C-alpha cells in the first residue's frame, strides 16, 4: 500500500488510522514533542532569568534614588537650619505668613 499523508482520513469502514500513519510517523512525532518540551523549558528558564535580572536592576535603581533623595533632603534641611539661625525673626515671619496662607486655603 502506498504511503499516504497523515492528514488524509480513512474513507472505508474497515480502514483504520494505522493504515495511514506508520510507526516512523509516531516516532518522529514523539521526538518532535520531546524537542518542543525541552525548548519550552529552556525558553521559560531564559525568560525567568531575564525577569530576575530586571528585578534586581530595578531594586538597585530604586535604592540609588532613595539614597540620593535622602542625601538631598539632609542637605536642604541643613541649609534651612542655617538660614533660620542667621535670621530667626524673618524665619518666624515667613512661617506665620505661610501658616496664614494655608489656613485661608483650608477654609475654602
């Protein structure tokens, strides 16, 4: 019997799938499925590795940004304390003015 395509369906009642699909076809299919499984495992592993690397990179950038913000805050705080020490009456006046503006805005 001549070899037919796997996609062809049996036409007579007595025909079976085994008449159309050979043992070599099954072996090739098993091998292809096994290869696909290995490829998917490798793909998922690679994607996982990339995600972990990006996560670590993002955490590092976040820590750097937090450290930078903390450093800037400390510098500005020191500058403000110095200004307050140099001009205490002006600082009190500015604080009163800012407080009054905030109070007016809060009433609206």
